[in-house]
C-alpha cells in the first residue's frame, strides 16, 4: 500500500499534483493507494472532484483506493455522495492496513 499524505488546502489546484502522485505510485506497482487527509485544512468541491478523478482511475486500473483522516463533516459529505462505496473510509492508516491484511 502506498500512502499519499495530503496537506493544506485541497482544491481544484491540487488535482494535477494529486494525479501526478497517483501516477507515480501506479508506475511503481502500487495496487492499493491510501489518501490520508489528516493534515488537510480545507477541502472544497474542486478538491472532491480531484478525489473523484482518482477513484475513477483506480477503478479503471483495478486498484484499491482507500481514505483516512477525514473530519466528521467531510466523512458525511463523502458518504452522502456515495464516494465511500468506491473508496472505503478508515479511522486510521493502521486500520486500513489491518483491513488489507484480513
């Protein structure tokens, strides 16, 4: 599993760096990618669109995309949008690792 730690503001301007990091992880053979939102201060619709783009790419490549570190507010938004159906949400990186080991 490759962990992508997101920091600061995740907006539309984060889409290119996020896709670049995802592509690099994929080229290195990653089959599972965990997006860690623990250090994210702000997330808007443009940032959510970037996450949706990653979910779409991961599904097309038969990869797993997992999420952690979202605040309860964003957890609710991701649930309402149905994103957690395609990218499960975990309480921590350790919880995601435990899930993968089971």
